[in-house]
């Protein structure tokens, strides 16, 4: 079945593949909405945003592919960490400029940029760096099933946490 580090790496990889695949799919499926979210950050000229969003879709898809292939998994982990860190930096810049009512544009449940989204990205960055640093090895069929199931479980928990976090601004306004 492989040792625990191999199982951990495969679990985190499965989870990150799901997070990034959903993000890329969301950008592709809701392209104009994503362009609107990105324009809301006001960091680049508006006419450049569609090209940047298309580029990010490509980078996210390549990152998923790199994570799935054993010989590029470490590089995929570094790519994922770079994406999460970059997105976090953009959100932090928005908050520092006083943009407190901007959607993160992360895909999935809409969320207002906040300290919580920055924390989420920090955790995702740490997970991606763990994938880049932990060696991979054979898991066997049972180990692979366990890792994929655990990755899917983490993704489900992540989805629930995102949904709950999306309600926080409304709870604060009501209180």
C-alpha cells in the first residue's frame, strides 16, 4: 500500500486536482462573469482582462495535468502553490485598497474577498507546497482508492466550508 507520506501526497494531489479543475471549469463555463470579477479588481487595463483570464484557464488546466502525471507532480505542486499565492496576493491588494465588497472570482460559491479567503488560499498554498515536497511512490490499488476517496472527502468538506463562508457577509449585516 505504500507508506503514509505517499498516501498523504496522493490525497492532497487528488484534492488539489479537484479544486483547480473546478476553478478552470468555472472560468470556461462562466467566462464573461469571471472577466467581470477580474475587472472588479482594477489591477490591469480592462481590455487586457479577457486575455489574462484565458491565460489563467490554460495555466490551471496545465497545473491539473502536471499534478496528475507522477513525473511532473512536484512541478504541478509548485505551479498550484504559485497560483494560490498569486490569487491570494491579488485579493490582499484589493483589501488593502479598501475593496471590501468584491467577489473573489474563485469559482464555486461566490465569496466576498476577506481575511477568510486569504486564509483559505494560504492553506491551499501550503497543501500545494506539501505535494511538491513529499516524495511519491507506489500505493497499490487499495492505497489509490483510499487516497482518491480522501481527496474527494476533503473536496466535499471544502465545498461545505465555502458555502458557509459565503453566508458570513449576510450574517454580519443582519447582526
